[in-house]
C-alpha cells in the first residue's frame, strides 16, 4: 500500500531486503491480493509472495518460505475477545478477496463471509457497522490502520484463527527462471542474518501502534558495507 506517496508494507520491506541481498533492481507493483494471484499465474509479474495454501504449483514455482503470518479476527473497540470462532454465529465477517485462511474459517457456515478488495475499505466498513468483524493477516491490519490514520483504539483483536506460511514464488511464465537459486539463497541468508525476523517483528505490538514504526531499513553498518562493495 502507499503511505504519503511511498510504497510501504511488510512484503515491500522484504522485496527491498532481497534487492539489497541479490544486487538486483526490482520494479514493485502494488495490487490487491486477488490480482497478485492472477498476475503471477499469467506471467504479468515475475515474482510474488503468496500463502502456500493458495499456490497452484502447476503454474508457479516455490522459491523459499518467508514467514508465518498470524490470521486474526478484528472487531470494533468494546467487543470482548472470542474464545472460539463458533461465537461468530450469525455475524457478517469480511475477508480479503481471494484469500484462504484455513479450514476453520474457509469451511465455516455458521456466519456470513463477504469478500472485500482492500483492508482500508474493510476497516472503514467495520467502523460504520457495515460488517461485524474482519479477518486478515495481523500486520495487514497494522499497515491499513497506519495508511488511513485510524486511531488503533477504534479496533480490537478478537481471535487468532491460523498461522499460514507466506512464501516467495516465481511464475512459470517468467523469463527469469535462472534466478531461482539466487533468490533462494538470498532468502536463506536473510533468515540466517535475522533480517526477516526483524522486518516482521519490529512493529508487532498492537497496543503501541500510535508510535507508527518506520519501514524496515538496513543497519547503518550494512549500508556502508554495501556501498563499499559496489
């Protein structure tokens, strides 16, 4: 997503770190998740990060696992936390169009699910009472709240429902398949050096979102080292 005209988000940070690690320039396209899936399947984009459960391996190739992403249910402030997804009985619950969050949510029939194109839209609907709750990756909520400058106190996390793995994939129609081992090694190095953990962990605390962490950037000594080797 864009904040103050700049592409920001956890996956944007990951691709930036990958660009630094590989020395290869990236062209970033910000798209709704459902469009990302279509784009990588069709070859309109070379690479994307997708939930493993949604990856059609007849059309794309998994390069490497990136991180587990907790999926949570969020409601308006004042709603008590849920002990079970069964407590959503009869409710209208939004979810990101094209996303699958695991059988506990995807196969549920005791509440009504409505697909929503973008998280900022979902949060606005939640505030206005047009939906009762919203499902999504926890850090997607974080960045959408940041983008729209909603007070975090307007929302409350109700329940964690799954922890799907997000991985880096490349389209089988890409003309850059020779880069697979380079990016696989780069992801492994980012894990080894703690960069992935730093990106996904530097702004996790829901209760301190008023402080708005800046996007991830490499440490000063890393930047200096990169500059000296160019």
